[in-house]
């Protein structure tokens, strides 16, 4: 089930308060979480980019 905007807003506000209480910046923390997702899925990302490159080379654009 998808999270509602109201629930997401509440979670974000609570997380911000917790992080601020710990002396952490929410945006920096969030950027770190994004980096963790990228690192954990590096193999998938590399495969997708390789596939995209192969498809692009197979069907070059006319531009």
C-alpha cells in the first residue's frame, strides 16, 4: 500500500526533529541515504547502463 502525502509529511517532520536533536542536518542525512541506495545497487545500475548503451548503439538516433 502506498504511503499518503500526510503520512510522508509526518514521517519527514519527525525524522527532521530526531536528526536535529542529534546535531545532524536532514538534507545531508538524506543525501547519505541516497548514496547508500546507489552503492547497494551498483551492480544493477551498471547492468542497466550497459544495456542502455548497447540498445543506443544498436539503434542510433537520426539526430
